[in-house]
């Protein structure tokens, strides 16, 4: 495989790279399309929490069956991340980005016809496959359109919007008739259809076209949406094709491993605890009424906003090191001091919810910055796939651990996730903030 720099930009009249342009209409449209997709992801993964109890009563699910249904979407994300990220790097962002929303709409509606455990597992698995496309392609597309100066805020907003979707599912679930749990699951078709219509107006990523040697098409998109004064970024390498082997050969193994490992360590405890939040609160000695649930959700929203602020003021490396350290300390505290006063226990658990939500804001910003355009979706997809091993495993085993060890013992087990993440971040976390895509020197200590 050979790579060459583009020698000419046939329709360019300006000299300013388009990622230095201010936020304009196309950036806003791409941002809405990406944030809408991640809202749907959060909604789909959150709504199962409201449906799993009535589904268990009707279908007679075992603990293993409940865990498998909760984890099936995460397993789908693992498979999809490995496959569709590579597809988007090979065939383009726009096509994959559009058709997965069609899939969201159709598969969401198919949940109306569930009659058994394996039906539900299969459909949730397919939804997970589609969610994996959002992680791999949506984050890459938004990063490639976002101006360098606004990338942290725009791409970082993906994290809070995921929680908005997750919390929206909780609120809808509370007011939904439990006997209509199939319709509750199918309700994700509504936001999916809205986002699908928005995506009709999204062009292909100019940066991806440039990486494929299609500079003329890329420049035409830049001129149409940014104006005559802007051109393509000169640092993007042009190549006819790349292979999966190229991805692993040309990227530092520590960067590839860390991009998935830090994500793995963040989402494992998050999905496990939030999927089974009511049993956790019961085990900690609190009744899981709607009022307490609203308090927990308020902490989630506040944590998401705080995480976006942290992304703005902190370095990427400092962000992951400090948040992992705090999460490990809070989980160890809750697990080791089981007989603490109830009010203190609630305060510490609320702080954990606040920080773990804040820490997740970096997941959508960091991996796209670690890889060049030729490998960006592949790298993000691979990272998302690795992360879902932790999320699916923790979610699948969590009800069994809660039954066997209680809340304190289970929280101690979950502390292993941030501890591993803290050590890995100290060793390998690169610094990528403020660098233009494709020009950063991603250094691993």
C-alpha cells in the first residue's frame, strides 16, 4: 500500500483549512444528526430497565435470562464495532450513518412481536449492532466536521446527550403501563425516525473523501458549505485502500489497546449499576421510589454537564487519571464500610453517580483524536467493541453477584474497573487536546 499527499485541490480558491472555520449551518446540522443518534442509543439502552421487570413476570425469565437480555445490546455493540467501523473507513461515513437509523426504526417496531426470551435477546442484539454503528461512525463524522476550536464542546456533548436519552427512557418507563412493555420497547422508533429525516441532508465527510484520493469531490463539499475562502486540510494522507492489517501495523499497539481499555473500565460499572439501579438502592437500604430515582437522574444530568466542563478545562490525560482515581476511592469506600449512616451512604453513592457520569463524557471525544482519518472509524469501532466486553460482562454477571455477595461485595468487585483504568492511564494515556485531526503527535508516556 502506498500513500501520497494530495498534489492539487482542483476547485480550491482559499487557503484556510475548513476545520478552522467558525460553526456554520452544516456543522450545526451534523451535530444535531449525531447528537440525535446518540440520544436514540441512550434511550434504547435505558428503556430495557423499565421493561425487564414486567417482561420477567410475563415470560418467566430466570436471573440468567434477565442478565442476558440486559447485556444482549452490549454484545451487539461489540460485534458491530469490530465490523462497521471498518466498513465506514472503506466505503464512507454517510451511507452507513444513514442506513443504521433505518434499522433502528424497523427493529424497534419488531419488538412488538416478542413472545419469548430468545426473541427479545435476538432483537436487542440487533439493536446493539446498530448502536455500534453510531459509536464508530457518528463520533468520527462529527469530529471530522467540527472546527478544531469547538471540537471538545461539540463532540463532548455526545456524552450528555446519551444520558438525556437514557433518562428520557426512565421517565417514559415510569408513566408507561407495565403490561404494555412491548410498546415501551418499540417507542424508540419515534426518535429514530425523526433523526433519520434529519440525516437526509448530511453530505459525505470531506476529510474521508480526501483520504480516499477524491480531493475534487471533497473540495466541492467544502466550497458549497463553507465558502470559497476554505480548502482541505493539507495533513490528510490520500490512499486508494487500507486493510485491517494496516490498522494494527501502522498504529502503536499501546494506543490501540488503551483506546479500548479506558472505555472498557468506564462503562463496566456504569451499565451494571444503572441497569439494575433499583435493586442496588434496595440493597443499600433505600426504597427505590420515583422520588429517589429522580434524584439519581438529576445527579446523572448534573454529572454529564460537569463532565463537559471538565473536558473543556482539563487535559485529556489529566481527565482520565483523576476520574478513575476518584471512582475507585468511592467504590472502595462504599464496599468496605457497609454499616455507615444511611444519609452518608446516600451522599457517597450520589457522588459516585455524579462522577461516573462525568467521566463518560470523554469516551466520544478521545478515541477519534487518537487515529488518522484512514483509520478513525476502525479505531473508534474497535475501541467501542473492547468497551462492551466490560459492559456486557458486568451487566450479565451483576444480578448474580448482587444475589451472592450483596451490594457491598459487588461494589468492591466493580472497583477493579477504575483501578485498572487508573493504572493504564498513568502508563499509556496520550495527550490529544487542541491538535487538529491528522496532525497530532499522539505520544504515549
